[in-house]
C-alpha cells in the first residue's frame, strides 16, 4: 500500500518544477500538478512503482504537454512567430532574450504543435535531464527509437523557433 501523504510531501517539488517549467504560469501548473498525482494514483493501482521521481516527471510532462496542446487548440486568434525577437539590436544578449520570456513562450507553443511523443521525449531529455536510456524506459521505447524521436523533435523545434536563432539575430540577410 502506497503512503500517499509521504509520496506527495517528498516528490511534490519535482512535479511542480516540471509542470511550471513547461506551462509557465501558476494556475496551469497547479492543474497539471493535481492531474499528475491523480494519474499516479491510478497507475499505482495497476503496477508497482519503483522510481517515483522518474514516473512523476514523466506523468507531469505528459499532462503539461496535453494542457499546452489543449490551450493551443482553444486559442481563437493566431499570431505568427516574429521574424525577429522584439529586442534592440545593440542589446543582443542571449541570456537576456531567454530571461525575457519570449523564447520560453515560443518553445511552449512549438512543443504543443509537434508530435506528442516527440515532445515528451524532448522534454524528458532536454528539460528534465533524463539520460536517453532512462527516458526511453519511461516512454516504453527502445533507446534507438528515442534517438529518432529526439532528432525529429529537434528538427521540428528548430524550424518553429528559427526566428530566435543567434545567426539570424546577428545577420539581417536571413539564412546563411
């Protein structure tokens, strides 16, 4: 029998960070947080959980991506990605651009638009810092399949986030 108060107390920071990192606001992260623990309860009824942090990160990542896709579909107005980020060309500090939130929001939108399995693979490896082997195990796929998903995800994200590419910011002539 799982001691849920202990599981929630010990692993809620992990679930919260995962949800908030992907969703970017308190209300959505709180919904995702609750949904992740509800899904964990259902999962623990059917199988024994050996690695709570990994399972909870995987569930939270999946729920957050589902929420992003749902929000993306509900959006009635669509604003295209900008050709250039709205920053003064003399103050092009990549850290400042990333901290500004524009890139983070564009990444959220891009993740909601790509294949769900590719997005989950990317989030687990790039954002949650899972090893490829651990991420493949969490997704129930082979490491080779994970490699293919990561390659496709990075390609799709690169195309969607092209406006934020450093060479694009520094050379006004477009693609090299």
